[in-house]
């Protein structure tokens, strides 16, 4: 760009301003971000900073006067966020567009406790509440590495639906939280307790001595996969039907003589 000198003595080349910021630091979802852009050349001071293409991360804005990019990032979807900016100098010359990029990362979640932190094997589906820090909209509760249907409550709490199939058998489960972007929390152990079984009825409840082998149906409560029917303390081959029913094979030798069995 050329301008005639003030005294008319000749043509003076004018250098337009240039944005000199070459890169911007990453930000964290939900945490305040603040960075000021810089420029050189042209005729200071500079003004009319503008985004000429693309857009900064959601939640961040560019101040046209101060060149400050600030705000609280509200999403990681689409990160990194690419955009271009321009600036004008004091006599109205506009810079070339400068391409910039900001990456927004999700924080690393941390679990402090679970509620409940245990259940009885064979129980029904339940809602699991996780308290901690670093949770974001899009956080997913994982049960032994598999995602559960998760609801975001706040940065310190999420809830998840645990189906009954997850607590069908006694044991333990590892519960974690996965944030968008891949950050994963510490693991907390959920305990699945063995229920105390109860027998309410047998079918048949009697047979004739010397008869053939038969199938014994046991009804009651507290049965789980792996429950075993005992005949006078000895295990029978058992099939788990439901939390309220088992079947077992009673061989003929068990009823060879008259008497009772426990």
C-alpha cells in the first residue's frame, strides 16, 4: 500500500498491521480462559479485532478493542476449534487474516464415592449416584469398562442406571467415569453381595423308596446363578431358573431306603 507523504515530496510505502500471535494455549471445559492477541506494523494503536472465518470455542469471545479472547469453554465437541482473525491499525489499514486454533480438553474426572456402593446379587435394577469432581455434560459412567445410561447432574455428580443383569451374580465391579476426549477417572469398587437363600417349598416333597431318579424343584428366594441344592449336605447337580426357583437332579440311590432328607 502506498501513500503520498504529508509534504508532498514523494510516495511513502505503508506496511499494514499483522497479527503476530502464532499459537494459543489449550483450555479446559468449564474453566475460565483468557489470552490476549498481539500485532505489529502499521500505525498503532490497533483496534477492530475481528474473527474473519471460523469461530472460537463455544463460550469464548474476542474483544474487538482489547484483543482479549476470554470466557468459559462450554463444549469440547469439534475441538480443536480453528478460526482466523484480523486487526486494523489507527489509520484503518486491515491486516491479513491470521489462522489460529484452540483445543478444549475435558477435565479429568475423579470419583469420591458411590451411592449405593453395594447390592445383593439377584436384585433389581437401580440408580447409581456418583459424587466427585470434573464431571461434564457428556460424562459416561462405566461398569467394568462398559458404558451405562448416564445423566449429568452437576460438575460434582452424575447418575447412571444399572440394569439387574449386572448384579445377577455375587462379586465386584469396577466403576469409572469417562469424559469426552478420553479422560478417565479413578476406579471405585462396587460390591455385589451373596444373598441368604431361603426355601419355601419343594416339588415333589415326597417320593416312594426305591423309585427312579427325579427332578426336584426348589422354590424360595435369594437364589443366584451358582446356587447349589444340597441333599443331606451333599451337592446335587443344580440348574438356576430364577431368583425364586432352582431345579436339581436327585439320583435314585438317594431314595433307595425309606426315611427323610434335609
